[in-house]
């Protein structure tokens, strides 16, 4: 199961990167959603100097039961140095 989950997440990350045209920093979450999955990917939207002021965003990427990306949505935008409670 872990290998399948990894493939789904990596595919979603690559597809999102191509769709938004920004480099993906990493996968920060994967959850089952009905017959498919929701993969949360962190993306570098705007690189700045110093890097602590980079603008990052989290996107939820929906993936169907066959592993195909069916949609995406930005759910959060923030500075790299911002720490959540």
C-alpha cells in the first residue's frame, strides 16, 4: 500500500508542477477521499532573497481511483518563515 500511495503522490506532484509552472517543494499530505485521493503539495510560487521571504503555497490535488489527476486548488499561501501554531 505504501508503494502505491507513494506513486500516487509523486504523480500528483509532477502534474501540479506542470499545471502551475512553479517548482514543487514537496508533498505534505495524502488522504483518502471516497474512491480517490487528495494530495497536498507545497509549491514555491515566488523565490526571494533572503529565502525566508519566499512565497509558498499549499495545493490540494484530487486524484481519482485510477490515479489520474482530476483537479487542483490552492488552499493556502504564506511566507517561508511563517510558522503555524
